[in-house]
């Protein structure tokens, strides 16, 4: 019998994907626009969106870890994945 996955986990993974995409956009699009083409507004806009998604990710991480009875190490690893480019795209493995 398959273990039932809480809906919060699915939301956490989706937010993680958006957070990861915003991080990549910040690193690969907005930062070059700022430093190579003198367009700091790109970093301000994408950075604000990324900051909101990162805070939401951290809140959902705490809720998901609690509801799914994750160890401190597993929750810490999920947090570390948010600091790496492409890291949050591996969250589905945490079921």
C-alpha cells in the first residue's frame, strides 16, 4: 500500500519549483542585465519576487517537515537545496 502524501507536500514542491526558477532568472537574466547593461530594475523586480518565494518556501518547509515528520537533517537538506541553483527541482524525491 502506498503512503498517502499530504497536500502540503505537493504545494511545497510547486513553490519550490517557482522559487528555483526565480533564482535562476535572478542569476542568469537579471544580474547580467544589471552589471553588463546597466539595468538595475531587473534585479529589483526579479529579486523581490524571488525574496517573496524564498520566504514562502521556508514557511512551507517548516509546515511540511512537521506534517510529514521529517528529521532535522532531512528538513535541513531541503533548506540547503534552496541555496543551490537547480536544487529545488529535486524536492519530489523527498516523499
